[in-house]
């Protein structure tokens, strides 16, 4: 098994990159968040998972071991293949996924394209006792905001505007603070979106 990949980044796409090592260019599938953290010409070390099929060998790359182990565990759930597991990590961090499974937060899981209510219920049922404990520094207030309908709407809008999934999540976290403080009404979708766009400018 190829556990890590270290080399120079020679090309980057939204869902893949080519890493040169030992004279070979290795193609590795990555999440949009990982893609946004890479730079052509720089050296990188990725944790990797090799998916073996009868007609293919596909390498998936991750920023750290936590992402890789979560990716591999997600695939033990019925109906979750490597592409869907990668999509889940493209939308949510490993800790957010652990929190969603532990609290049976189906709405958070349904934010991932390709996961409906039945799929979310199946993932929770099959992984709840195996996915591990979430970081309990996530507050009850943050958890409440995480399932608010406006988050799904704004998240989708940001993705359509070219945000990486992790950038969209970070922008929404900033907006959530303004919603919690009363600066913005969560029913004013346009205002929420404008605030999310301003958060990237401020960053």
C-alpha cells in the first residue's frame, strides 16, 4: 500500500494533481480544499490511499492522516465508494463528519451531493459506533447554526461562484457569528451571501 506521497507539484486541477517523484509524475485525486492549498512548483507530502479495482489503480491524496483514515472508514458504509467518500471530505472536515454521525445530524450529511435522507440514515447506523468521538470543543451554538437551512443555501451559492468547498465552509462560519450576534437576520439570504463574499475579501 502507498501510504504517503512526497514530491514536487507539477500540475493542479480542482479534483486532482500530478506529483513528480523519482522522475515519475504520479496522478492523485484530491478534494477541492486540498487543491486550493497546493502550488505548482512547491514540494508537498500527502497521506494517500490506494483504491484497487479489477481494471484500475486509483490514488487518493489527503492533507493529513485523519482525512485519510476517515476516507477509508467512510467506505465501509453500504453505498459509499471512494468518490462519495472524497466528496464528503470535500464538503466537511473529519471532525464535522464525526459530529454529524455522533449526533445523528442527517441534514449536515445531506449537504454532500449524492447523499439523501436514506443514505444519511444508513451512514449513521453503520458508522456511529466506529467513527470515533468528535472534538467536543465544537459548541452547542455552532452545532445549531450548522444545521440551519440558510447554511445549505449560502454554501451552494458560494460553490456556484467558484469557492472551494473548504473556503465556502470558512466563509459561512464567519457569517454564522454575525447571525448569532444579531447583526444579520438568517432569513435575509442576500445579506448572508454578501457577508460571505466580504469575508473572503477580508481574508
